[in-house]
């Protein structure tokens, strides 16, 4: 334990006054070893603290108490405080007396690293301590907005938007946002556009699209967005392949994002392998007939009577290949889905460009698979993707890269929200089967979801 660093550090601690004052909290936190320990319980308290006359070189360390005893209300209250919107450069660390495994038993909030109270003191040198200037300065180096003849440094955006393609996906967003031509932010190899929601121009976004599809491009551009603009939310709309139960235009909000090609692929021995090598340690993969009687793999033949052998492959999904939707956001979405669906269906009927008999779309919050390839094979979704996650509802190529970037960049404080609309069932892929452009229709319904997500202030 480096007492010298502790004595030079002011601890900013997000908690309730009641919990902060408890003897057990004081015993765990040991505030007296710090130069000062300040309770932060609101944005106003953070502002007044940063306005105090501290020395320029004074170092601060900010921790959020998850408050596991109250279902992690500390985290949800901190996210709602808008402190990160006001102080986008603030480095935030999360603390609890309970282990992360116990807190998030279902793998939620993989982006969060949870420290114990002991880690605060013994690992003090491993944390990023910031000066008042580093915390309060909202300017971002190298970001200049071209606004007529002026060059203006742009501040933090609450909402950032990324689509996989310009065609259809971003084009549909241009129908719900105004993107002034003179408000373009160019950063070396990438261009970002400032947008304003047409139904409420006070809602401002920063948006762009990928030059190449896929998780690598999505991860790189997402990391740029997070580091440059420190958004509270990174939103991705667009199109996807869907399970057969979903209709074209149905919206899938990613409850979980998983990389279905990320894991371990290996041979799985059959009984035949064990007959050839008695020293194999793996349990064999047995074959059965419809009456559940074991089949001798040495006696398999095709329809022409030719002897055949069977080779089985086993795929094990990596545990870190699953990223979950923020639980607080999911709760808010569930409360509003019925209303959003009604508004979208009403808007489709009023202004529908694709058919004289518009379908009613539905919205589901379900797992979304992400891979590196376009799938156009009958049965692949049901046989491969659902075998990895039986509740999988959609598949596309960018969501995992975006969600993973949110885990690592901007101190893990940006919340990813991914929602895409079904344009095919991963086989017989056509943009316009029967004359209806389902790809454009899917991009349209996804854009409408974006509109009401922001217009109704759900986030």
C-alpha cells in the first residue's frame, strides 16, 4: 500500500449520504488515509466540488459504489446523474464489497470492472488519477467543426449513431434528422456529421457510417467515436437477417450480442474413433436412430449402399463473446415498446412507400448474433446460430465490434444500444422479393425506432 499516493489523492465517492455515513462503509473505505474524501451524490455536488480552489496539480480519483444490497441502484443513479455528460473526460471506477461474479450472475454488464474496497488502497498506483483541469476540460484535441468560416472546437455529444452502410441505412436516418452541410467534423480519415432530430431540434447527435462492413471496421470506427466525442450512448440502426418466426421489417433490439464465430472448434470423437484408439480420453458422440437405439458407426451406408463414415465437430463459444444490453436501458425499453410499436405501425400506414397493403411490424428484445460473413444458406440460422444460443433472433456483422469497443474505450462508460430490422431469413436473399424492397423497408422501420427512442426521451 502506497500511503504517500493515498495522502496526495482526493477521493470522490458516488454514494448516498445514508450509506456513506454508515460505520461499515467508513471501515471499508478508510477515508482518513486520503488527503480528503468527498461524497458526490448529484451533478450539482460534482460541479461545486470542481469549482473549489484546488491546486492545479491536485490529483482526484472517482469511484462509484454499486450498492449491491439495493440491486446496484448506485450504478443506475450515477448513470442518470448526467455527470459524464458534463464531465466527459472523467475516469470512473466501480467498487463493491461483493464480487462481480455474484453481482452479475447472468453475465450482465461485462463492460464493468468491479473493484473491492481493498483494491482502492492496495492498488492505488494502478488507477488513473486526474487533475481538476483534466476532469473539467470538455475540449477534445483535433476535433474541429467546419462552420462557415469559423473553426469551433466541439464538445461532448450525448448521442452517437453508426450504421453499417450509407445506402438505405443512413439514407433513412436522413429522413428523420437534419444534417446541415456546414456542420461536418473531419478527423484525418473519417468524416462525422452533426445532426438534429427533425421533430425536436434540441436533440443533437453525431453520426457516421462505415466504409466497409464487418466487425473489425465497426470496432475501429466505434472506438474513434468514443474517444473523440465521449457519448453517453452509441446507437446502431440498420438491417439484419432474422429467425424464421420474424417478418420483414420486425425490429430486433439486441438483448445480448454474441460473436457466434468466436470460440473453439475441434473434432468430437465418435464411437468409431474410440474403436480405433482405445486411449482416447473424450467421451464419444453417440448416434441414435429415431427409436433412440445406438447406431454402430461402422455400419453406416448411403442410399446406394456405399459405406460412409461420420465426422463430428464441436464448437465451444467463448464466455467473453457475449455482451449484454444495459439492464436499466432494457427496463426502460420494455416499458415503452408497446407504445413505440403502435406509433411505428401508425406511421407506416400514413406514409408507406413500399406496398399498398403495409404489414404490422413487431419489436422484440432478443439475442443478436454477430459474425464475419454474409449468410445465404437454408437452415444455417436454425442449425448453427440457434445451436449456440437457442433464443437468437437475428444475425448481422457489426454489432459485436461496436459493443466490444464500448467495453474498452471511453473508460467503458458509453452504453451501446443496437437495433436492426429483419430484411431476410438468411437464405434466398433478395432486396426486393415480389417487388417490395424489404431491405429499404427494414432500414425504414429501424430508423423510426431511432426516432421514437429519442423523441420520447426513453434514453
